[in-house]
C-alpha cells in the first residue's frame, strides 16, 4: 500500500470512531427544552444539515459539478470550493443542533476535502477531471463500512427524532 492509501484509511478509521461516538450519544435522551418555540428552528436546522450532508456526499457532489472539459486540477478546485461554499452557507445551523451533530457535519466536510486532496495530488499534472472523478468514486465504493455521509445522516435523523418525542 502506498502512503496515500494508508493516510486515507487512517483518516477514515478515525472518522468512523468519531461517528460511532456521535451515534451512541444520539441515542441518549435529550434534555428537556426550555422553550417550545425553539423546536421548529431546531427541526429546520436538522433538515438543512441533512440536505448539506446529501450535497457533500462525493457521488452527489461529482454528479452536480462534473464537466468533461476540465482538467483534474480545475475539477479539484471546483469540488473543494463547492464543499466550502455549502458548509459556509449552513454554518449558522450549529446553533440549533448538538455539538456532536455539528462535529459529525464538520468531520464529513473535512474528510471529503481530505479524500479529494489526496486523490488529486496523486494524479499526474496532465490528468483530466474524469480521471479524478473516477478515482474518487472508486475510493467511496471501496470503503469497508457505510459511507461517511450515511453515518452522519443517521446520527442527524436520530437526534431530530428525539426532538419530536
């Protein structure tokens, strides 16, 4: 195994452990809410973060941004900027969700950018966007467990359902 693969596996393992802690913590009963009018804002925040996670999922991100006439370097830039913009647009939602939920979203952003950077840096300078996209999708398909965005989605859904009880 080369260094890129080992780095990706170590980063993925650390993220899985963090998400396991998030899912475990999400199963604990939520503390009582002080104000009933806060509930709609919290539920809306969870909804927006679910959409964010779906948009940050690499297959979704690639299908939205893919362009045949781009180089791998240009596609790398497009993917990273798209992730940053999506995240920044939804950053205010952290006020309404648990710290663990927001950590899961932030880890998804960081992990996605890490994978994109590692794969992009391993390609030759003259590579095309299609090659970058293909290798990114292969990494996702070869993950030993669930995709990261799926685990974050499950944790967000669990917390939102706790609010509805």
